[in-house]
C-alpha cells in the first residue's frame, strides 16, 4: 500500500524506531534517506536519520542532517541534545556543552541531556556545574515517568500528546502537583485560561511553596485581567525582590491603574542592571523591553518628555525594535527626525528583522512620512503594515455578521419587555462604545472631568461574560450566544450585574458614584448590558465613516481589533456596526445616546450639556476644560485629549483619497446614511 503523509508517523516512524533500538542502523539510514525524498523536512524522520548516522560513526553527516533539521525546527530540544552527543563523539567538549545547555534550556525534562552534560562537565574538571546537572537528573528521577515524558513533549510543542498523557496519568494516579501544573501550562498554551487558573489554584493548595507554579498562576491571572487576585497571589513571593517578580508587580500595577507605582518598579529594576549591556544580547533585549514598558506607563500619565526618552532609549538599544518606534509614532504629536526615518527604513528592509518588528516599523514609517507630507510613500508603508498584519490575523468578518443577525433575532422589543425590571438596578456604569478611533476617548475625557464621574479604561468584564455565555466548545458558525441570553433567569441577570460591579471595583480608586467603561466593542452586547444593568448609561460615539475607517487603517493596535487591517474588513465592520446600532434603537428606543464626533468638534458646550443631561448630572465647567484633566489615559488618543478641541484630524483621509477606492466601494450607502 503506498505511503501517505498521514501514515508516515504511525507506521514508518515506529518501524524505524524499532529497528534503531535493535541496532540496525545501516538499514535505518538507508530507509530514512529514501523516506526523506518525500518528506524532506519531517522533524522526527530527520532526527532518526541523524541518530543512526552517529551510531555508524558518520558524525559529519549526522551534523549536516541536524543543520537541515534546525532550519525547519530550531526549537526542537532533541535536535540540540543529539548535536551535543555528536560533539561528544568528536571530543569537542565546549561545543557539546553549548548544545546540551541549549537542549535542556528548551526542555528541562531531558534526563539523558542532563546526564551527558554532567559527564562532560566532569571531564573538563567543572565539578560545580557537574553537580548542578546531576541535581536535575535526581529531580527528574523523583517524578513519575509519565509526567517527565509529558513535560518533554510539551516543551517540544507536542501539546496534544502531552495533554493526553497527562490527563491519563491524573485519572489513574489522582492529584499530583507537577502533573496539574503541566496541564495548566497546556491550558495556557491553548488559551483556555479559566481551566489553567483552576488548575494552578489546585497546585498551590497541594504545594503552597511551589514558587514556579505561583509565578505562572500570577501570569495567568494577569492574562485574564484579574489584577487584584494577581496581586494577592504574588504576595508570598514579593519578599524575594527578584527582577521578574518586580516586572509582574509592575504589570499588575498598570492593570490596576497605579501607574506611578509601576514607574517606580521599572526604575528599581533598571537600577539593578547595567546601563550598557555590552555584548550580552539577552540583556540588551531585556533592557529594551523595560524601557518600552516604562515609556508606556509614563505616556499614560502624560509625562511626555520622559516617555519619549524611554522609547528612544529602547530604540537605541535595539534599532530594529519596531514596537519602540511605533510607540513614538503612536504619541501622535511626536515628529521623527530624518535620521530616525532612515534608521527605520534600514531596519524594515533588513532580512533579519522579525515579522512583528517589520509590521510595527511599517506603521511607524507610515506616520513619520505622513507628518512629512509624503502621502504616497506614507500609504505604501501603511498598506504594507496592514497586509502583513492581516496575513497573521484569524479575523473572519462573517462572525460579527452572524452575531448581528442573531442579536436581531433574539433581542427583540418583546424580549426586553418580558424581562423588564430584571438585573442589578445600580446606575454606576457609563458605557462609552462604538468603533475605535471614533472620538470615544474624547467623550471619556470630557465625562471623566466631571467631579462625579471616574474614568477607568477599556474594561474586559463584559467580554469575559460573553465568553462564558458562549460556552467552551464555541462554534463560530452556530454560536450559543446570544441565544443563551434567553436561558438566563431574573436571579442570574441580577447576579451578573452585581458581579460586573464587584469585578470593576478595583478600577474605581477615586470612589466617585459613576464610572466609565470605554470598551468600544461592547456595542455588540448592548442586549446583555441592558439585561444585567438596566440603569447603566450607554453612549454611542460615531464618526464620519471615511475619517473613522482611515484612522483605523493607520493604527496598529496592541491586541484585538483585527478588523482594522484591510479596507474591506473595516468597511464591512462599520456597516455591520450601523446595522446593529439601528436594531438597538428599534428594540430599546431612547436607551442609547448617540454623539457624533463632528458635532462635538463644532459645538462642544451643546454636546457636553447633552451628555450630562443624559447622565442625569449637573453641568460642570471642568468638562469644557477636559484637556486640563491630568488623569491616566491608555488609548492611542492619550496626547490628543490633553489638548483643546482641534480640527486637524477631521479630513486627514483626503490626502490619501487616491488609495481609498476600495474603502469607498465597500462602505457603499454608509457613506451617506451613517448619521442615522
């Protein structure tokens, strides 16, 4: 029967391994070479071939095969272990140590790698490191064999096999801290963070002093935006004062809005490190990251000169650091020197520049050249950055369109009438929503200047509830949500509203009676918001489609907003947004206040009075002087809302009009009927 790629791993690989175990290396080399003609970059096949070449004493050929393997799978630990064994055969101890250290660095669950490393260290007279390697061997021997094997599989990226083996072990052997920790790490790798959180909590119940598991637990809580819980979980480690723990503490501080605290922590980490990394490449990368994070915290507080200095330092440490250059561009008011533009151009064109850095560099160059009045060259970089980002995006516009269709089917006027009086009656939240780059940060800044309203940030809590209502096995083509809204009881709706208030409490450091949740994508979930918080205020910020969509096309977001990286995607998103907002106007008349960005620019006071009347609050002059508010602002518009009202950005898209035909075509009727 002819071989297929599907049968190779199951049939041929097991046969070759069996022959290898029986010492039939000449036959293995022959058969593997024949198979490699069809599966030239097959990871396990290349390794099997190299191992048998080594056993036959054909060391240089084995190393050549390992080079071939490294070109396709550079992070495969067994490749580096085998390379170390080849160097041992060549009696090249330094090369063997380097290769074996790389192997165990990738995969700490390699008993043979640690054992061989110990032996080489002994041969070179390095007893201290020999004993350290032997300690790792003893640690692994103390663990169940299945856990060691599963950990090794996980380290080499074989997540599914590792998960099957780990679950089988836990089912037969019961709770085991290392097995549970491994399953949690697999959950993180699969982005199943709620399961990972539960598993890590279980590990720490069994082994409260397991510091590695505690640190991973904190990182998982941060990923879930559970900053108060993360701070509590980190507390037992805080006395260690290690740089990694300070970094986590700073991340938590940022998440809680404690930016001054975060800045102090970043400065403390930097104070313990050399200012110049010399030839230490890893230290250079770490220092660049630290200065970037410091710059973000400074920018949020409006400390612009210090933020610029931090970003510039990061770029100086790593000239191809796209995120540092983009962070400077993202200040909106910053202007690049011609020398900086040439540095970015060189980095963007360099073959060694990473994909993520290249994306950031293109967006930064687009902004730099736009500011210089070079529209054509600017657009080339914006278009290239968008295309590169779209390539790696999993965005599917039909998912939102399906959600919109289902929202219209489920969340009817009759549906809400039947549930009148449900939910938590607290009036505290003010939801500011719509599209990104629609003027929502300006509205937030205006409202947060009122003495009774606190500005927070784009809170993830509604999105998290939606994920729960969708269920674990989410079918994007036939989702449970929003249909699952119909299954909620009055008590459940009230509990969800109370939970939202409890989970957002950590963001309300000023203790004001009202607070703003500025997550723009919440427009998709107004039905849920109304069910659980019927007295919350909802403000839809809207902007002319060409201005709004173009502004999105030249914005690189830190995460999410994947619909902004093509003219067709952003146009479809804008049209779907209009369709859904019209539905909410019909199903919940008067529930949402619409504020047009253009109206705010033309007549600020009238719109401020509209906003405050809708919120049931008295007029306050501070809202007209919003630019004097020194509160933390985390969005790309942070510097713009610290200036008085200006018209500069109203028609920026017109300089790029020759390149926006696709946008106009896909927007269609939205070009004229967007106000209603």
